[in-house]
C-alpha cells in the first residue's frame, strides 16, 4: 500500500483558476451592466423628450441604475455561476475556494480534478447572446426613434406646463375688471385698467371677441434655410442728415373748456341738431 | 480512484453472501471510515448479523460476537481477573473479554441489562476498558456494530439516550426487494457450501482510509447546512421534544465525508449531507407527544426539517 510519504500540494492550481474565472466572468458582467444602463438611458431619453423634460435626466437614472447594479453583480459568487452551468463542477469550486489552504492528498486530487474539468468551461456560455442581441437591437431602435422624433420636434405632453398649472395655480386679482364701462364713469374720472395675467400664452379668451378664426401655422422646421431661394442682399439707403433735436411730444390732456354759463346753450344746440 | 475501486471490490465480495443490502453495507463502511459505531435495527431474519459477520471476514481484523441476553454480566464483555496458578504461586491475571477485538458484534443489544449495555459505553467512546483499578487500551481500529429488532419489546431494555448517542449511525435494515429475495433463495437453497471470502481490507488500510476520510474538504455552505439542520432539530418544538447534540453535527459532517470518499468523490455534496442526516439523527431525536400521536417517526421529522432548509 502506497501511503502519503511526500508533502501533498493541496489546492496549488486553484488560486489561478479562481482568478481567471473571476476576471473573465466579471468583465462579462460589467459589459452586461453597461448594456442594461444604455438601454435604460435610451428609453428614458425618449420618454423625457416626449414629455418635454430635459432628456439628460435619463443619464441620471441610468447612472443610478448602473452603480448599484454593477456593485451587486460583481459581488455575486462567480464560482457558483460556473457550478450552476456545469453540473460536473457542482460544489467543487466552492469547496476548493473555502479550503484553499488545505494541503493533503484528497485536496490535491480535487485540485487536479478541477483543473481538468475547468477546461470544458466556455466563457461564451455566460454571455447570453440572445438576451444581449435583443437588448442591443432595442437600444438601436430607441436611438433611431430619438433622432426621428427630435427632427419633428414632437412632444406628446408638456409636463412643465402641467406642473406649473398644478403647482402654481392662476393668481386671482380681485381688482382686475374686464370690459369697464368707460362712459358710465363720471366725467373727469381716471379709469385704470389692470393687467390680467392668466398664465395662458394665448391670453384671456374674453379679450378676443369676434368670430374670425385666425389660422396660424408655425412651421416646425422653419429654421431650415434654402440658400437658393434667398435673394441677393441689397443696401438700404439711409439719410445721413439727422434732425438736430429728437424729442417726443408729450401727450396733451384734452378736456372740455366750455364755460359753465355757455354749457346750457351748447347743450340745447346739440339737442336741436339731434332732432 | 483508488478508494472507489477498493470499495467496489468490498461490495462485490459482500454480495457473495449478502444480497440487496448495498445501502446497509455502504452505511456500515461509512461508520468504519468515521471510526464510529453503528446500530443496525431490523426485523429478525433480514441478515443484520450476516452482514456484519461477512464484513468482518472481508476485513483482516479480529472479530468477536457478543450475544446479549438479560443475564449477561459486564465482566462477560470486558473480561475479568482470574486466579492463575504458576509454579505453586497464585496470581490474578486479567482475562480479556470479547470486547478486546477490532470488530465487536453486539447482537440484540437491547436484550442486555442497562448495566451490561453501559459496559460497552466506555469502550465505544473512549476506546478503552476499565476493569477494577486498571484501564486497558483497546486495539485500533475498534468499532462496535450492534443489532436490535424493533419487535418483541417485552423483556428488552431500550438503549438509554446517552448510549444510543454514542452510535454514529442507526441503520434501518428493511426487507429485501422481491427480485433480491429471489436471488437469496436461489443462493441459500441450492449449495450448502459457504462462499470463500477474500481479505480485502487490512488494519493499516482501514486506518489509512479513516485518515483520508477526515481530509475530505467541505464547503462552508455545506457546513452551514449541517448546522442549520442540527439547530432546527433543537428549535422545532412542534415535532421534537429533544434535538441533536453537537456530537451529531460532528458525526454528520464525518459521515458525509466518508460517503463522498466511498462514492469516489474528493468533496462533500449537499446530497451526502441530506442522505446521511437520516442515519445520523434518527436515534438522537426524541419526538414529542403530538408527533407520536400522529404516528410520525424521527425519519419523518428529519425529512420535514431538511425540506425546510434551502
């Protein structure tokens, strides 16, 4: 019987194997997390763009996902991941990892066994090519959508306006009066018109009476310029003689200057004329 | 692997006389590799004694058999001092009992009185015997393989908990499968000759394998699993009155290691732990009244505990 006479090596090869497993699978996990973060960024960019919110908030959400996701993924037991994929390595890697300092014949035999079986492990089996292809395709589609919708300046719903409406309700001005009867006011009375702020860019609807519908069309891509349609520039001739004095004539305050004793006469005159 | 080939050889040799009891043989081998003792329980005529006897023949070890009866005295087991006359001088001389062997078959152990049963205690645990003022070391390897049957409880002395805890495993020996029983009939009704058994395991080899068993590495999460199982036996008051001791934890790990080695593995698996939990724990747990009323066994309790541990 050949018994143990020489010093057993124990888990001599395992630390190298473990290092390789950790770095290889670790880099795959980083790649996976980056892909996920990009997908999240693209999706939120699109959503925020349609809601008229700064799309850069998508980057914040993506970063908020990336950091903890990467941390958690890198913390996962990579040896366990290999064991789950390769049943022949079941518990062997964890056993070796937990007893790496052990030096005996059985440990050495297990070390050799692992070194032999680890050769069958393919890194591609952890890649999840189908899943990643779907993710990358999704990112590409989202990018196209972002570019296309940006050119149309599309916004489904302006969240900012909604938020302003909800958070900052329309101020109620009790002094504001619309349609003051100027004639009813006593002569010499100064009528003051207060500005009414509605918060609506189109203004108060009652301020625009009438039945004429104005057709306004804003060309969203009007900023584009066709150089061919533009004519040549011409020189505008300006007078080089400037007035000596430039002033604004103050508005005269007009009032009725009919003497009181003549007022009755004037009144009668207009009544006669009116008949 | 060397171990696997050797254990397969043992199985093959054992199957010359014992059929359909590979699980039992494996468990006895586990007890031997763990340097522990085993208690075999089964109905009469299921080849408990034959299995142990055959195994002891395969191993090149000193073997003795103690047939327990109520009138068996402790000194019948341990040995006693006798007066010896040499040259006209009378001296006390120690006459070793059957315990001074490597393999002791304590047949129908529950028929012996507690006093006699306790004589085995020290030998099983300490591997030594104290007679009078003298303590005698037993030759290693030493293990007690005891048998008992679950029926005919009248006039028997069930093993006290302290004593049953000293058995590494309690192995249940059931009836053979019909196919196996057919082979048994065929074997024992045709030829009168007893098959010749080869000595496969020597004393040194057994000691070597015992050392190897302890060298088998165990992953931390499997150690935790053992601890969780043992802890659950103590906390599961819905089923159990008393749980297992730390000795059970040690024995469960050791038994799992030995099973792994026998099965040609250099590492312990979850399956080793779960499988060995039954023979390691079934004689260490005491069911409460409610569980007994429901007709549960300790195996049912172990099964329930294992199923709850992830």
